[in-house]
């Protein structure tokens, strides 16, 4: 996952694969169960759904596919609007457009960097059908406030939890607090299958619909189709890695939180640096340790280059949706988004592998202090 191959280069992320991943993958190869047919897929779906507190899990190729199926299964399409954060990965907008609907970009909160419920309320219009909330960098979005808005305006809540396996709200695992919750298992995610995704829901009919659309909308008789579907199936090989990850899930989340507990007090030494927060109702999984530079610091890309020269990998924060050339003319932007604009220009995240040692954390913080001078 590194930018560089140097032996002491610290990449932004390296997955923890020290459980039974290899044994289970070898089992698939030896038994010949390497496609999406195979026992690990169902084990992974059931195990992950249970761990997140949801009734159903449907495994798919990645989170982008999960979001696409979530929108389609909820019946969202042409003429509809979906509120998305202005600060997110472009998959939120792309999947909305793929479903034929219009994404509406709304600003995020100053401290959690997740959708701001007050700004969402102001953006709801007659065509709004759903809110797509993103748990940013491991901190949950304020789903209680967003659910209240959904109830008031008869909207559906899609939760993009790509970066937030294991987050809690009011002491409850947040896996089924939306109508549909979507996860990514890309190699830098809290739990990984290399590439992969999952749709979670408590709704039997929605789960059934996602399963159908995931698999070419096959019904009986098998090759006669009354609607169009996709091949978004996860393989047994990938699910085998997922099952092994799941056995270590609590330990991986604990390691992420422990990393934050070691980073944050050290980073607090640096004046003017904005750090990740944890709201009193939230349990963050600190997917990435993101920081936002203050006006007194050098430009973000200059700081990243200085860190890179010291062997420390970083990533820039997301570029706001409202400033994406690819979305010009297809995204509705009801109001300016000053928070997303500020953090998009001044934010970066630091090496955040769960296995990072004490000395490495100290090295990153010392290098950042120097890079900011
Ligand atoms: C917030 C968010 N949504 C969606 C995705 C897309 O996930 P995938 O790469 O599994 O399609 C990502 C990936 O990083 C993400 O960060």
C-alpha cells in the first residue's frame, strides 16, 4: 500500500493479515471453490452482518457497487435527488448519477467532517428522496439527527460506512441505523478482502432485491429476464480473507483506537493543527488520522512533499464535490460549502496502519513538527 518501496518508508496504510487469511485462501484453492459460489461468502455475509448489528448482509465487489445497488433497491431514479456530503469520495455522486438521479452536495460539520444535519435540512426540496451520509475517516455521521429529518420528510437513509467498520452511536453498533448501510473492504480499510463491499439492512425485501440485482437479476426460468441486473458478486477467495479478518475484527478496531490514543496527545503539541474529534455519543474507529493545517502553516502540498522526503507517506483530504470538473452541470449545489472547501485544501492524513509502533508514531509527529516550520 506504500508510495515507495524504501525499507523505512512509512506508507499511509498496511493491512493486518496476521490471522487465518492464508489458511482460508489455500482452502479455497485446494477445494476448487474460487468463484462466488462457495461457503465463505455466506459465512462472511452472516458474520459481518451480525458483528455490525444488522439482520442481512449481501457481499459485492466493492462499496461503489454496494451504493449503486442500495440506490436501485430503494427505487431511486430519474427525477429524484439524493443529498450527499460535499466532502466525500466521488463514488457518492457517481453512483447517484448512475442510478439516474441528481446528487445534491451539502457542506459538512467543522469538527467531525461528516454531513451537517442543519445544512441538510435547508437543502431538502420537493424532489429529495434520500440522504447519503458518510462516516468520515472513521467518525460516525450524526445518524440520529439525519434519521429524524428522514422521518419528517419521508426520505430514505443510505449510510456509506466504507471507512468505518465497527463504529458505534450511543453505545450501539451502527450497522443498521440507516435503511441500507454500505461497506468497503479495499486493502486500506479497517477490515479488508483486497477489494470488496457489503450491503447491510434489516429489511428482508431490500436484502432480497439487492441479492437479485447483484446477480444479473436471474429468476426462473434462468435465462429469461424481466429486468436488468449486474454481476457484482464477491468471490469465495475474497470472502475467505474476510472471514479471517472478521475473527480478528475486535482486535483490529482496538488497535486503531490505540493508535489514535498514542497519536493525538503528541499531535496536540502542534499549535494551530486541527485534530480528529470524538463526539460524546460516538465511538470512532479512527480509520485515518486526519489533520487540518491552520492559516499560519505552510501550504498543504508543500508539507506533504517535506514529509515524503523524510520517508513518510500521506494523502490529501478529498477535493470537494462542488469543485470537481467531472460533476460540473450534473451536481446541484444549493449553498456554498466553506468547511469542505477549507478542509479539502488544508487537510491531510498521516500513516495510520493499526500495527504502527511507538517509535514510528513519534517519528511521524516529529517530522510533521519540522515540516510545519
Ligand atoms: C467514503 C467512501 N465511499 C465509497 C468508497 C468506495 O469504496 P470501493 O473502493 O470499495 O468501491 C470509498 C473508498 O475509499 C470511500 O472512502
